[in-house]
C-alpha cells in the first residue's frame, strides 16, 4: 500500500498516516487481572432482614476479610453460637478502562450460604460453605472514574436441612472467611463460568519413568460482538522456567460462542517425577491470542502446576506411587485457629502443611470439607498426597434439594481441585450412619428406606466423581459399625473404603483395632482400606503415670498411638492412615476437660507439638532424629522419694529413629537405653529447681530441655525440705500443670501420719464404663474444667501435718450431680439422645477448719449451683503440732471436695 496518494490534501494524508501507524502498533494487552479486595469491608448482624432494610440502617462496623462472626462466641460458657444472617458491604472504584472487560466477583468461601448484590442488583446465590464461587457483575458496574460501586453480601449459617453438613463434631462458622477477589478478563477468555474453576484442566493419562503424556482441555468464550480467529498456545515449563513442550491450536469463534479445546503432549521423555521425597513441579500455561503473529498480545492466560506421577491402590499390598510401595501416613486437618475461628490467612494454612511435612507425614485427609486453595497448593509444593471430601457428615436429608446440593458441591470440589498433583482421592461421605434420624432403626421399615436413600446418594456421587475425574480414586468413609454399613450396601460402592476407628477410646480395648482391620481383609478382600481416623484426647496440661482410657492424659494418648501405628505398619493391606487430628480444633458443642475443643491431635491449638507428634517423627523421618518427650511439660512437681530424700523419680521418654539413646541430667549420664519401637525410656531423679536434660542418639543433633521441678516433702514438718505449698486435685489420679500460675496440681492420696491426704469417701464417677472417673460436662466460670470435673464424694476429713505458721487454705467445689439435661453428642457413641437431668438436688454439708466452722449447709440451693466453679479461701494460723484439719459433715446426701490448695504465707 502506498503511504500517500497523489492529489490528497494534507488533512487526508495525516489521517491515513495516523491510521497506518495504529494498524502497525500491537493491540493493548487484555490479559486477565485478578486482585484481592479484602480490606475496607463493613459488617453487621441482621437476622431476618431484607436487602433494602439492611443497607439503609446504621450500626455497621469495619472488618477485613477473611472474617467470621463466630470467632469468640463459640468459646464462651453460653451454649450454642450465632447461626443466622450477617451482612457485608464494600465500596469499589472500578477503572474506566475495564469497561470492555468481563468483571467477576470471586469468593473463595462463605459460610454457609451467600447472596451477592452489586449496586442493588442480585448478582447470584451460592449454597455451601467450603467451595469457591464467582459471579459476572459487569452489567451492574459503573465505570465512570468518579462513580462508586457498592457490593453487598448476605451470608447465612443458619441450620438448613437441604444443605450439608447437617451436624458434625466441628463448628459451622459464619462469614466471608476466605479471600475475595475482583477478576477482569477480556471479552475473549477461558471459561469463567465453570464452577469457579480456572477453566483449564490438566491431566496425565500416561506416565512412566521413561515417558509422560499430558492432556490439557478447556473452553474458550467469545463475548465480543464479532467473529474471532484465535490461537491457543499451551506451554509446559520446568522448575527453572525453560519451555520443555508446547502445543498450538487454532479456533474460530462466532460472536457469543463457547468452544471446547483439547491438546495432547504425547512424548515427554525421561520426566522428572513428582513424589513426597522430590515434589518436582512443572508448570502449564495456556494463552489465547488473535490468530496471526506469535507476538500478538495475550487476550487471556491461565496457568496450573503439573506433577508427573502415577499411582494405584491394591487391596492386598496397599498403595503404590511411581511403581514403588508407599505407606500413606499423615493426619486430618480442620481449618481453625485460636482467636480467629476459621478466618485464617493463607500463611497459617501453609504453616500447618509444613508442620505435617516436618513430622514426616506424606498424606493429608482434607476433612471434612474442601479447604482454602492454599492447602492443596502447599501439598503440591511440599509433596503431600491428599484426599478431599464434601461435608456429608453423620446423616442426610432425603430430599431432592439436599441431593442436588451434594451433587453441586462434589462437582465444584473436583473442578476447583482438578489440577493439583497432590490429590489422589475424592471422597463424599463421612460416618453418615453414625446416628440414624429419630425413630429410625436399621430393622424397621422407615430405617431400611432411609438406608436405601443413603446408598442411592452414595451411588450418584460415586458415579458423578468417576465421570468428572476417572484418574483419581473414590472413597466413602465409615465409622466402625461394619455390619450396619454392609447392610446399607455402602461397602461396595466406592473404590476405596475409609474406616474411622477408635477402639480403646470410645469403646473396648486396643485389640479391637487390629481385629477390625483383619475382619475387613477377610470379608472385603478386594477392597483397598485406609484408616481415615484414629486418635485419643490429650489435654497437654494432664499427665498420669498410670493412664486410663478416657482420662485425657498425654500418657494414655501416647500408648494409644504406639499401639495403633504398630498394627498399621504390620499390615501391608492397610494402604494408609491419618491421625485425627493434626491440631486441636473448635467444636462448640463439646464439653469435657477443654470445653468447645476437640483435642485428639498431635499439636495443640496454637501448634505446639504433643508427645505423639514426636513419636511419629521418630518413625517417619529419614534423617537422624532424637527428641525428649513431654518437652512442653517444663513445670513438674512430685513427692520426694523418701523422708530424707531430695529428689523425685519420674519417667521420661526419648523419641528417636536411632538404635539407642543416652539421657543426661545436669550433665551427668543416666545411661544409654535401647530404643524400642522408637522410644528409649528412662527414670529421672528430678531435684528441686532447674533440671537440665540432654538427649543424644547417633549422629542426630542433641536435644535439650529445661524442667523446673517443685519438690514436696513426704513428711511435711521437716527442715531439710521446708513445706511451701500444695495443690491437690480430688477424685482422680492425674497431674495438672498450670504454667500460667506456675502451679502443679498433684493427684489425691489417702492421709498418712506426717503427710497429707483425704480420709474416707470415693471418687465421683458417672454411670457406665466410658469415663474412669469424674464428669464430662462443661464447668462454668473457669478455665480449669479438668480440676472441677473430678471430686471425692463422702470424705470426712482432709488433713495436712504442716509445721506451725500462717497459711491460706482454698477449697474448690463444683456440683456434678444436680445438673440440667444436655444434648448427647454423636461422637460420644452413647445410645440416649440426651444426658438426663440428675435427680439429686438435696446435698447439704458443712466444713470445719481446725475447729472453726467455715462453710455451713453448702449445696445446690446454697452457694453451690450446678456445674459452676466455686472456691473459698481461708487464712489459718497453725500452732506447733496442730497441723491443718478440715472436717466434712453432711446433713443431706454426701459432702464433696474437688480441689484444695494450701500455701504457707509466713
């Protein structure tokens, strides 16, 4: 084309020159923009109000997302927590140059239902608290530079029989508790209306050590007003960013057309395989451009991690990754943290996965719902295999609405997590027969019909999953009622069976666990098996040298995990196992020693390791390892070994993957002991004050722990070891450590002359054999429930043969019998639906301190309300040879005492 034509005027020539210049310049890039909009939100609770009323009223407070309105009320003493409606609103300024883009609002999660309004118009609704969703909003936005846009979100966590979960042993937090984004794409883009997925799906149909095949597929959308000739370029890059393969496809899309595309990378030679020991990630990037020069600017681009691996499950020999057997060992995880509820920043989710990796774990059961995208991304990077499930927990509702929500959740979960190489299992039910609805049994007709509907839903979800993703396995997870699940037909639907087993905790003894595993192998020889839950409560404050089932001590949990891991490792047909749970998590309905917290876990709620975490490290880590057990138990107390002794013998475990370990106390060796199943056991003579422990094993770095020890005399009136204070928990055999107050509570003992202890009575015990002693009810007005849940009943005296001096005596009480009824939670595995109110309410007793009446007619109607912590402090002057004697006398029922503290003040 000639630049200028003869006879053209200067104006015409200028316009032609300008047009030619514009045609030769590259078009403005229209690549996708994604930006978080977490700051600057306002929030108010407004249950039962509509959009117009809510947006017009005052009373909004400033918040940042992630946010939940249940961060604190799930931990108070008032039963229940707010389950209702919360409203969020935010002002947006949209760039004027976005006017030709397609703008979406993306929510990574909202608990549990959401309605989104933009400038007063309903943009969309979403049901389900654990998967992402996004809505197109361009048509309601104002793109004028001076204009503002208002986004309002209604979130509702009210109980809804059509929406799983219906009930569960975790808290159903409400709020915008994950990140929120604005997404702006060009009119030509990868599909943004595909269940909030990226629009690009990457799979590996065939992988071996020699060659790998990669398949990418997706859908292109042309929302422009004209036909477009397009090119999709997909590149595979290695970790260093080098392009190792690429595919190019041409497509022509009419205005408004959507078109699928597929590209196959057939011959990747000698691929670098992904595994837990070497989580090597390639990267896939798909870019769409106008057809023509390769230098044309991108219209849209999406990317994905790529891990090249292959795997299979075998019913007899377990799990194989890349052709090699691999025992899957790891944990479950819930998504909450103290003070934050479930509104966690990504960094805390990533930290949890790093702690699992540092334990040596290679497997995560993402329970009982899909979690923040950061979780699977961290699994990909760290080399942690994963199972993910939707929250169909405990029961179902037999309605089409419930079934449809389940189908939608399963589809969202799969499409949003499809590209993660860490994912090997999609699951869809957990303990769904744990508690049949009221009036139903496995034998009546209504119960049989219910079981049939559960099985029908399972078949639907299993078939849907296999259609959506035939490259992964399906799994259904059951509690230990083998016959019930078999009767319901649930053991022959999924490809894998997960069993949640708690023999030795909720029921029976430890031996029930291997017996159950062996039964599965006999009766379901073709069905691969995973132990998807096992664990025992462990309150890090409680210790016992004679631990009992359900005493919540660290030591019982240690024995539990030692037995279970051995049984798991001895059985090759057990493909994998996940401890319940990685860290303590909130379950508002729980009571027990730590109300509202499920503390079956390897880490405390603030992510400090318990002994069991160290035990798994000793078995799972490949680098030399040694750690002193009970390392958080740095404040201890105990009685001197004898009247003239200045030390107290207490056991200490050392965890190591070396053949033996040596333990030193204050630099002096206590010997070298063999490690039996990862544990070397020592008896340590602790002295009063600071004790420095050092453990050494092979080439592992030495481990050090400092223990402050409070040594109490066996004979209280002795100058060699003067008496200073005593704290005693009545009715149990546990040591309770209170680091905050620097106090150690010793277990009760019977009185012996020269010492201290109770006279008469017996420990309080609930009917049945689940609890060895004490109650499991929430005690109001205290953080020390474990102390107030136990008591000695019917005692006549408590005596201390202390020397002369000034003392403070504090008595602690809680009425455990005259109590209101409470819901019986399903996890307790008890038959009644409620704990009935206790009939006894006539207790009356008095206390006399060294002959002086100090408490009179104490009882439920006089100073001792049910399930509330009550304490009384008394000064007392003790003469030489007098000691301290507390006399208890009852006029109705029996006297009780939960705890006693005696402190010398002069």
